[in-house]
C-alpha cells in the first residue's frame, strides 16, 4: 500500500496497538 | 455511526495510555505499555511516531483520535 509513510508504523501495527488496547479495556473492570 | 462510536472509544483508550493523566502521551508512556500490550518496543515507538503528526514528542487526544479514525477509515475501504 503506497499510503504507508516511511518510518511510520504499518496499518497492521497500528491496528494491533488499538485492538490490544481495546481488549485490555474490556478485559479489566 | 460506527465512526462516532470509535471516537468515543478513542478517549477511553487515550486514558489507558496517559498513565499520569497529563492530558497527553509521551514516548515514555508508550514504553510503559510494553508489558501490557503484545507489541515490541520498536513497534510501540513506530505507533507513537505515526500518531505524533507534529513530531513534537507529545500525543494529544486529537492526534490520537485522528490516528484511530484514519485506521478505521482504512479498514472500511479495505
């Protein structure tokens, strides 16, 4: 994907980051 | 809308990263997430730099929301 910026996180890494935060939030009271 | 829902969640996620409730996220805050998230230190740094549009070393809630919003937008079209 040409939209990926040089030196920046790929969409996959960003998605992983946000998804992990989401599950962390829902996983804790 | 799904986008509005995401923006609401973005605020909650921002708070999770802003460990000291400073109102912004620093690279140090990101590094503290290392043990909590399945990302390597390098990946956390990449995420920070992607979201830090102004490259000033601080992630504001707006920048954080923008990053998440764009990601959701990308997923919609994918």
